[in-house]
C-alpha cells in the first residue's frame, strides 16, 4: 500500500492542477418538469438543466493532463479483475469488532474491499475508534472509504463520543428558529468530529420528505414534511459536512418518506406518479446534487406508477439513469443489500450482480459477502459485464479514495 501511495504522491506532485469544470445540474428553486407524460421504463427522463459549478475531481472524463486522472489510470492498469471487483464492496466488520482481529484479517484476505462501514458495535471510545480506523487503512493495499451513519438523533453510531454528545435529529433542525444555519452548523460539527475519528464518508443527509405520518422508518430522520423545508436543509447540511472534511451521501433515492413499509423488512412502495415525484420527492436530491454530494444512496423502493413494475430502485436501471441525467456524476451506493426488501426475493449473488448491472458503483453490505463476491467474478467471466464497465465504477471509487 505504501508503494502505491508514494507513487500516487509523485504523480500528483508532477502533474497539473485539477481543472474546475461545469456540469449540468437540476435547479431546485422551482419544480423541474421533464416532459408532459410519465416516462416508460425504456425511456430515461432528461431533466431540464442549468450549468452549475462542480468539483471536477468527480468527473470521469477528466482531461489527460490531470495528475489525479493519470494516477488512477495507472492504478487501474495494474489491478487484477479480482481487485477491481473487490473495490465495489463496502462491508461491515465482524460483530462487535473493536480492533483488527482474526475475523477482520480473514475478511480482507477473502475480499479486497474498497470500503468499510462502521456501526455502533464497533465503537467503544475515541481512542479505540481512532485506532481501529487507522489500522483498517494500514491493512488495505489501497486507501479505504470508511463510512458511518451519523445523521444525529436516533441514527447515531459514534455521536456519543462527540464533545457535546449526539447532535439533534434532522426534524429538530427543521424546527429550529434558523434551520439553515442549524443544518450547516450541525453538518460542520459532525464532519469535524468524524474526521478526527478517521472517517472520510458519512451516509447523511437524509433527503427524504416525511410526507406519510405513518412512516416510522424515516420519521424524524427527515428535516420536515414538505419540500419547502427539506430542500434548503439538505443543501446546508451537505455544505456543512464538506466544510468539516467528510463526504456527504444523500439518501434514500428516489425517496422513502411517503412509503408505509420499512425496507429493512419488506419492499417499500412509492405510489406517486412521475409529476408528483418531480415536484416533491426528487427535489431534495436535486438540491443535494447542486450542493456537491459525493454519493447518493439508492433505496429499496418500488415505483409501480412510474416504472410499471415492482423492481426496487436499487436494481432498476431506470432510476440509476435518472440520477445520472440529473447531473450526478459521483458514487451511486446501494442501501444495505442484506435487507429483506431484497433478500426475500433474490439470492445474494443475484442482488449484487443486478445492482451493479443497474448502475451502482458501491455494493453495501451483502448478506453473504463471499457469495456476492464470487457471483460478481462469475458474472464477469461469463461476459455479463465488461471490464470497461467495471473500470467505470472503480475509477470513481479510486478518485474519491485518494
């Protein structure tokens, strides 16, 4: 790993500076209308777009004189297919692992993963957690994305270690006297704390609108019950996290706030049509994209009134392409692939392969990680996807990892 890192540093030092480009991205000041009728699953919508500045390091068509581009391309040329497929996986550690142990070593040996997600059972103290994240980086041949769900409120994995304890829930932020200020400052605080603990990615903000009062899986994790409240706070929280030094990941696309089902236990269903989605559920995600989120998490949510089927968005090329057409060129990350919304209907290998074929870059927490990894290898060997498609996702991952 040290040799690779030193090589990257040399290339970066001798190369040119990153060129700041512009990309097309959806405005969020007003509802975005995409055609007169709802698209069919075969017709990917094309949102109206207006140029907006964006971090060029996320682009995949970076000019050849970009030093980071050259370094990543060199690494890609040196990696085996097994290493590339491993980069797609973000896995959780063995239960209650507080340090790198035999189980952790075995996991890294079996799958050369590109990322790790930390949960509350991996957290005991600041010293312990900092040592764990540092040791995980040392263990990996390539820099890891180390992620956590630190939303504040009831979804807080490490917040009890913060100087002032767990931060307020998103809904409390939305009810504050100056909510945009509160959202930015909370994101900034969380970002700074997580960086000190060794994290570089946070699965927040929640960009769902809590429009269904009976929805318990989202509830107060959302900033509010309508788009007017949620849209600006997704942007402010994202900017705060980035100012604090961690990458924000908006979730759960295309929107989990109006469902009745909890996708941990069953397939969630959004019953709205395309126009409703554009005017409400899609707006906070467009706001996050405009704010520069580095990742968007796909939810296990079916949209039968839009796509005409009950395929969850995680496995739907339609929704992955919709996200790209909105101007997003960062990482598309699945929600946890171990959830019953998926495992009740497909095998672990099918889930991983289908999500990747749909357009996902990172496969988060498959139920049986070895089975999922082996299925991806077999799919490549069978010609189900090409190395060029694999490189497309690994390129995005490496650019953010470094």
